[in-house]
């Protein structure tokens, strides 16, 4: 009998996500992600983009929907913390967001367009934050104290995590078609 996996704790999740961007320039990662995703999604059919790799696992389209919605959330958090350091930040339940926003019904290309537009705005905002202000922080209900610098690193690690998932799903589907 196969042992069941222990759910990842929030601390483990945070360390894993931050590790993806370790040694890299988070701002460069944030700039490259929209281009990287656009290239990967490119000519893929809607069917390829909306097919789930396994029960309970998100399709590429669902990942793109998640990225677009989380980009809205990060954009708000960045701006709120820059405005008022120490502000409370509420966590989110990604499964509830996926269900409530009906990720399975969102057109994957529209989700990608939304992500790209929001990312462009967020990168421009981040680029305008003076380095000394990156220590401003928010009191996150799940992550605890989050500085602007850490938020930017989490965004970059989150990008790399989901970009790899998109690449793996599209590569696996291509390989299955032989």
C-alpha cells in the first residue's frame, strides 16, 4: 500500500517557493515570465490547454487563470504595503478562488492576456519603488510579516513553480501524441 503524502505546511511551501528564485534576480524573473508562458502556450490547442493531467491536478488553463488572479492579489498587496507599512493582509484559499471564479471555464488565452497586462502594470510599479522602501511590510494572516522585497521574491518563485508546471504538462501531452 502506497503511503499518503503529508500535506505541505505553510512554512515548507514558503521555503520551497523562495528556493526556486534563489540566486536569481526576482525582477528579471517577473519580466521574463509573461514571455516564457506566451511562448509555451503559443500554438497549443484549447483542448491541450484545458485537459487535466490527472484527477485533482490543474490544467494549463487553470494554472493561467490562477496566475492572473494571483497577479491581481499581489498587485493590491504591493500597493497597500507601499502606502502603509504594517497593514494587515488577508490570505487566500486558492481552491476556493478556483472554484468561485470557475477556472475550468475561463478561456486560457484570455487568462494569459490578463496575466500579461497585470504583470506589466505590477513590474512598472515595482520598478518605481525605491530600494530603501523594500523593507516596508504587511502583516499577512498566513505568512506573517511580509516585506515588499520578500513579496517580490515570492512572486518570482511562484512564477517559476507554475511555469515549470505549464512546461511539463505541455511537454507530456506532446509526448503522449507521439
